[in-house]
C-alpha cells in the first residue's frame, strides 16, 4: 500500500489535535448522527436483514477461500468480452500501468469516478507527476480536490466541511480548475450543486479517458458494477473513448445471482436508500455504445498478505459502506484525517495496518484507535468482527516490542510473581495502605499517564481487605 498521508503523526497525537477543533466535531456529529438514524430506519424495513447479512458474509468468505480460481475466471470473461486485464502487485506497478495506458491515448487529462482504490495507491499524484490532470467528479471528492484537502470518510469524503466552507472553496478555487463558480454563490445546497454541475459538465464532454474503481466484479460474466447517487459515475463510464478501472482483487464475487444480496445491503448501509439512484454495469466493450477500449487493472497491494491471516482476512469482506464510521464514538470525535489513511474509522483501523504493515508509528497505533464497544460489528452488513481483529492486531503490535510494550511485559511478569507469592502480596498491600496519603492522584509518563489525564486514581483503602476480613469474619 502507498504511504500514509504526508506528515501524519500517530493516531493519539492526531486525534488529540482534532478533538480540539470544535467546528470539525460539530460537523461530524451532525452528519454521522443523521446518517446512522436514516440507516437504522432503512434496515428495519427488511424482515430478512439478518439473513441477508449472513448471506453476504458467506459469499465473501467463499470467494476469499477460492480467490485464485475466481480471479482467473474473471480474467477470461473480461478478455472474452473485449477488455484487457492487467495485474499489479503494488501501488507503484498499478500507477505505472495506468500512466502508460493514458499516455498511449495521447491525452493529458482524465475524469474520475469516486474510487478508494485509486486514492489508496496515490494515482492522482502519480498522474500529475507524469503531466496528466485527473479531475474528480463526485461532488464530495471535488470539494476535497478543490480544497487541497484529504478525504475523511469512505462514503462522504468532505463530511468534515460545512456549507459555508464549501461555498468559499468553490468561489476561490473553481476558476483555477476550469469553469469558475457563479457570481454571488450562496451556501444553499441547490446552488452549490448547480455550481458543481456546471463546472463538471464541460469536463465530461471533453474528456477522452475515464478512470473508475468498482464496487463489485462478477467472475461469471466479467461484469463490473459501480453504484452511486449523483450520476457523475454514469457520465465517466459511458462518455470517454477509453475506460480504465482500478480495482482491488477482493472486490470479486462469483456469480450474477450473488450481486442481488449486495444490491440490497450496500445502499441501505451506506446512504440509507432502498436502492442506489445509479447502478452502472458494463461487460467489456461494444462497437455501438460506451468506451471503445476497456482496461481492468487488478491490484494486490497487501491483500494477499492480509488473506494469509486467518483472523485478519475478514477485513477483505468489506464492501465500503461506511456504516461502521457513522456509529463509532472514536471516529465521531477524532474525524477521518487522524487515521492517516484513505480508510478511516473502524474498518481503517484494521485494514490499513494489514495492507501497509505495522512498522510505522501511525500503523502501529491504529489498532488502539477504538474503545472496543462493538457498535461497528453490529452494523456491518457482512458481519466483520472488527473488535476481534483489533485485539488480534494489538497482539501483533505488542509482539514487535518497543519501550511501552517492553515495560508492559515486565509489569505483567512482576505481577505474576507477586500473585504466586501470597506473603509478598500481603506485605505490599499493607505498605500501600499505610502510605496512601502520599500517593499521587495522577500517574506519570506518556503511557499510564494518559489514563489519568481526565480521571483521578481511586483512593487506597485504610487497610487491606484480607486484614479487615481477619478482624471481622474470623
């Protein structure tokens, strides 16, 4: 996987700074509570939601167990339909492939459908280095791009922005990227949407190359599927002469029939809709409609390593609905930028450390970016047990060592010895009780001290329990 966002510190430090941003917290609280409430109502409409959830889990698990077979089948069906399949082991290889494909067309600009995979590999930056302009066409992605910002949510990348901020970004930046914002633009949603529509329309009509991801790939037919709510995806997928789709290998499902399950669970879990306004499907190329050339770039980028982990592999079931973000108390307060990855929130806390490894400071900190409350597991439409994976990854991080973990192991070893020697334990309890007036209310150090920054240590009793018991019960 590509590196973390430039300059990002470990999660605790980034989150500490984000929590102090009252505007950010207000924006996130309003947005996440609104989405989660709507989602709950949409899910409650289905009596068989639990069965759909289990079906999605089983389809994904079956596919992951036989991923090699279905990937080969997908390559065969896509090729038979007129497409070309490329394999990329990592982000650098994927970026080289896409860059060469665009250059071969002779074009110097592309329009893009919202894609987590292209953000993951840093495709926009790679294209820019090659002299190719990549224009985001999803409204929220457009806001992020014009604002020289980073996405902070899987579904709503600009969730951290309010309407006033968006108006200021459009007014200041649109003219530098193409058609400027209308004079006197206000912050009403209708005017903001119209400004984006006018700005993007000329790009849709001019672009010869489109780049997309895919929500699903059907091995049986070689069909790719993109679900979206704005129609920009449909424009990018049908108008350009060349379409390049960059997709993670885990997005595959075996059959067309399997798609029926996810087209019920994904929209309800993400946008709280019964179905997406736009569900675009394409199978290869035709002579009379759509792009004349189609390229599918399949990226691994750490997914095979994740697949090898019996506990952690369930993260590859993820269908990027973002439901876990909207119920997470940590995400609601810290925001997406603190995670240092295009995958924020609970799913990012388990997916990023597996795709990138846990050697960096921020990736080693992400498994601890959770209260383990379990709300994320309850809403996941494919039943990813995120708390289980978080604990699993914490164990891996602890095994790597480091000053904090070495101290923790030493403390556990010492506690084990004391608990095995009742006499030493009793003596220690008496000493602690007799010196209780000298005890600090807060613990020192950056580790244990964090627990007492907002709470006092409990007061030591006047005498140990075993001494009280001897006096009163024997």
